[in-house]
């Protein structure tokens, strides 16, 4: 859909799509690297600074990459790139699948099903590492989708480094399965709650790809 598919920046020289919400971090590092490289020929001090500045800019470009994906057909697909950290039955009959995202993963999250976003709630909290059990009390954004399977809850959880979650879409928006819906800056976690009766197709330790890995089993 056009509201989330056309406004991400793109580095035309590299042919790389960059995530929306990257600019506050990316622009200063790239500008510093460019300045350092421009002055490196005339100053040994700038030449020394150019190496870490360029490495940091390259790391930022890698982190904020937002590749195109061929979306998998299936009832529920992964909202995040990462590794399945836990699969936990919930008291209300749902099953929570927690996906840990390292700084090396793509951090743009996608809609697990087609439907309508019924709520997007920001909840303040702490910033302990996302793989820690206490991370359930971290800063987070709770999404609810009205889908063919009923209400689907998804939670973006900030980690020790990721202190900014950037939702792309407001409540009331209709989304396609696999559509980009938000960004978590740096290492973090995404939880999705499968409705009662929906069998989990992934297992703990399995790598997932947003928009590609199917989470449920027929």
C-alpha cells in the first residue's frame, strides 16, 4: 500500500532502500564520514578520524537497510527478522512467539496478517537487554489487528540499545500482509500472539525473516 511503501529514503549510488525513521541517526554519521574523508588528504588528524567515521557510517547504512521481500503466502507470517527466542502458551489460550532481533538483523517490522489496525499503544518502560526475561517491562508499542483470524496482538519491545520505536501507521489503517508497519532502532524483540487453536510452525532457535517465514501451520 502506498503510505508505507513509497516514502523510505534510498541511496541512489548504492541502490539500497533505507528504513523510514533512520535519518536522525544516519545523516549525522554519513555527514561526519564525508567531511573526514574530504579533509583527510590535507590533515593527518582528519585522516585518523576518517577511518572510524567511515566504518560507523557503513554500519549505520547496513543496520538501516530495508530490502524488498517477496511475501510468503500463509495465514500468519513473521513480523520480524531474528531468531525465535521462546514459544509460550498464554493463560487465555493464545500462544506467544517471541523473536529476538540482533543489531545485525533488518529492523523494519511487517504486518503478520492482512487486516485493519485497531490500536497502536506506546507503553513507557525500561531498557534491559531484549533477551532478558525482564524485557517484558521494557519500552514497547502494542499493536492490535482485526484480521480473518480475529484480533491479533503484536508487540515491539525496545532493548538495551534500541530506545526508539517508530510506528509507521496509525490505528484505522488497512494493511496488506507483509506490509511495512514500523521500525525498532538497534537490538530488540517482537512478540506475536497466535489465537487459540492456531498451531505454531516454528521452533525455538529458528531464524525468521519478516514477510517470508510462516509462523503458523495448517
